[in-house]
C-alpha cells in the first residue's frame, strides 16, 4: 500500500519539475549578482558577450569587430530617463553610422519588454536583454535599488579592435548620445582627446 503512494508522490514531483521554466533553472544556477564588481578599465579588452536582442536574435560583441561600439547600460524600459536616452541615440543614428559606430543598449529587462519599448518608441537599434545580470555585472554596472537589481546608467565606448577607450558613469540621459559623438573620430581608431 505504501509503494503506490511513493510512486504517486515521485510522479507528482517529476511533473512539477518539468513545468519549472528553463530560465528559472538557469537563474538558480547562475552565480549571485554582485553590484560591486569593477568596471573594465580604459585600455582593457571589452568583456565579450552574446545576448538576445528585442526580437530574440542573439547579438555578440565580437560580431562588431572593426566597428566602434557604443555600449550603454540603462535601468528600465519605458521609464522617463531611459526613454529620453534611447530617443537621443535613435535621433543620432545617422551620425553614428557615418562614424562606423553601432549602438547597443543593455538592461536586465526581458526581450518582450524590449520589443514593447522598441515598438512604442520606434527604436531601431539593438536593445539587449541581460536577465541573469552577467553582462551588466561584467561591466561593473549592476546596482541594487531597494532589493531590485538593475543596470546603472553607464556607457562604454569600444574601439574597432575591441578595447574600452572611454567610459561615462552616472550618465545624464539628455547628453549621453552627444557626449559619445563628441569623442568619436570621423575615421581611425583613436578618440578625439580634446573632447574628453
């Protein structure tokens, strides 16, 4: 009589485990978030990553070798400051393209949230989803606000050789795009020193 009860219990546990979303298991296996991790220093190779874009397509930093990369971290989709910053980058896309630069925005929001943000605000550049905080942490940009983890508003300029050449912390969303454009060269791999 006890054997059938054991098998029923085992089957129930197995069924419950099968319905746990895969991302929950991955998050449980991921290392604990560390908001105090150091940022990569200027001159160091930029930490490599692959993250899903708003349409679910994987985007790898190494795929942009040979181009300038503006990697900006922001706290939350569709919030006032993040919307202003995204619009400033969107409005300046032709200027960035002329300087052979791509824009990558990263937050801990989901791809669905990014897709909604892009649709609502007509954003056409990549917004990358870092739900396990691994990339935000690798760039020393993870923060805890009242127990909720999110990205600090930091920007990294990565040269065509894959090295960090400039960082901006606690960025003003209104000036973010123009600050980066001011140091991007028209050609070559060296930033404009007099604009720093």
